[in-house]
């Protein structure tokens, strides 16, 4: 935490530590005033240390062990918060507009465990848990590492990044296993367990490919919808949006170094020129729809900053109101789809306005 802004986190951590180790409670409480004072050397050292320690202990270890849904364990996330309601989203956006209007917002970075489009596809699993339970059972009967939670993590990654080469998938799976340090690690690799990882990855392109293709086929359109919605909410919402290299189109990348592969900017320039010439792309694998949303939203923010001066939640009415989220930035209105599988199951928007 940065102090003094993060003093509440420091106090909470100190209270928890004192409760866990009552024999050290007095010493812990005596340290808090010293650490909480950013003018002291001890406080500066504490702030320099807590970030890396947290990253290694949480993002690079615990988050590879918490595997129920991969989208919950992204860098900066909190897996105890499964979802955010529309009201919760608006409340968070209002706080950002009020307190941090120029903070950077990002969906993908050089450090994310899964790109925004992988997460968007996997988020659809939250609408279809029974479908995933069936598929995972089938896939584990074909290939397993013998570690159920890890199998779930890797098979989700495979579905989220599909189609990905065996080399990319193996690099992700081995890194995930070693970071979690449950069955293998960087310091003490377990060759037998990593051989089973190789077998699982090979099965994705072999005996398990039909199951993988079936699940991806069920999720692909919902993933595209989630991606476009998230991108619009980011680009139109409070803060300064960052678009990571390559994510102007669909980018099905996993953890580094996978998310640092070369980007074909020439292809993006050609597609952008087609859009500027009037192309109205479908929502499909060409990803023209995502570049359209990205380029038009960014240009509007650049050309008409007067339309982005406040944040007002908008009310959606109608039978499918729960499947939309909308806000007014001061003249620029944003409306995005949520829970697309449920929307399709109910037959579309109907009378929703």
C-alpha cells in the first residue's frame, strides 16, 4: 500500500496479524505508527517491499491455486468477489470520476495472466457452469495431471486461448504449475508431473480436440459480446484508457511471455483504413467490430472531450433490462450488453429500452 492513503489496509493487516500471533501483538501495534508515517525511512522501505512480496505471494502463487474461474484471479483482482452488480459498477465509476478522473484504466497489460478477450470468453462460463462441469469431466477422462484444481485451470486456459499452439499452451501450463509450487516449482521441478502436463496439452490437440472445439463453439459469440462490452465501458468510462499492443483486435493471449508476442500493426492499419472507408464489419473472427469500437470511442474522446465531463448512471427498462448497462458521460452515452448467453436464451431484447 502507498501511505498514508493506504493506512486503512495497514491497520487491517496489523489487526489480523496481531490476532493470529497474540504473542507478537504488542510489537506489531508498536510498529504501526512508525510504518504509517511516510516521512520515516522504515515506512519508505515498507512501501518498497510490500508490492513485490504481495505480487509473489498472491498473484504469482495463490492466484494459480485458486482455479474455480480464471477470470477471478487476474492481477489486481480479488477472487472473493465473484461479480459486480450494475449498481456496484456505477458506484465504482462514480468514485473514480470524483476522486481519480485521470487514473489509467486497462483491460490488458504486459503483466495480465490472461488477455481481456480470453477473460471475456471464460466469463461466459459463469453463465453455463453445468456445461463446463460436463466438459471438464470429459476432458479429464481423456487427460489429467492427477491434480483436479490444476486441470481445471489449464483446461480453462486452453478453451480461453483456443486455438493456441501446443508450444504456447505448454509454456503457460508449466509456468502456472511452477508458480503455484504445489506439485512442481522453479527451484525443484518435478519431471513426472510436468510429463503429465505435456500429455494434457497434447490431448487438447489430439483426443480432446472435439470437446474443446465444442465448448469454444458454445462460448465464442458470448465471448465476443463480452469483449466489445468491456472495451466500450473502459473507453467511455471515467479515467484515461490504455489499449495494450495488439488488443485493438481479438487477442487470445496468456501470461508472459505469451502476451508479448510481435503484433501485426500493418494488418491493423489496413483494417482501420477499410473501416474509415465505410466498412461495417460483422461481429466475427475478423475482429473488425472490436477495432471499430476502439477507434470510434477513442476518436470521440479526442475530438469531443466536452462530452466526457461527468458520469450519470442510466436506467434501462424492459423485459431484458438486466442484460444491459448504460451511462451518460455528459453527452456521450454508452450502452453495453451483459450476460449474453442468458440474453440469447430469452430470445433477445424484446421491448427493452
